[in-house]
């Protein structure tokens, strides 16, 4: 009828005693490689997150904040401001003076020297075409 054997035949090869001993002496264990893949994945994830954090923190630009304004006369306003994270590099800032109607009456671009301090305070003058009531820093950039 059929040529099937009386007992089931395994498709797995029976290992000899020498092969069994070799596998156990080399540290081969089923599932051991899975742990290595998991560990490698965790380490790669940590490395990627660390690189991302350093990349983002390195691209942070400088910041600035208003500290005060003094109307000196009809043709000049002194603007006092702080520059943060200058990193020992020169900076260029734009200062603008405004009149009572919020119209721009003066603008100047100032070059600031390098500073190693975390925050440095500067006071610079803006010449105006008519009397100003206030002034501000509108932009700063590393040079």
C-alpha cells in the first residue's frame, strides 16, 4: 500500500556526543544570540539619543534680552541689553528706536566683542531722526 515507515522520521539530525560537547564548550546556547541583538539594539538607541541631544544643544543660538532704555535727547536713545551664550565669539545686533506712534525713527547694527561670560550686558546708542520714546534689540547673531 504505502511505503511509509512504522515510526515517524525526524527531519532534525541527531548530534553526536562530540558535536554536543563542542557546542557546549563554545558557549552556544539557543536564544543566546537573541539577547545579543536586544542588547545591541538598546545600545544603538542610547547612542542615537545621545547624539541627538548633543546635536540639538550645539545648534542653540545666542539669545538676548532687554535691560533698559534711556532717551538721551531728541536725537539719541541708549539701549541696554544682555547677550547670553556668546561662546567667546563676536556678535552683531540690530537696535531699533521708535517714536510715540511706533514708527521706526532710528536703526543701527552694532558689532560686539567676544565674551566668555554666560551673559554680558551692553549699552549702545541709536541715533534718531526725530525724538524716540523707546528702543529695542530686534536681532543678534554670532559672527
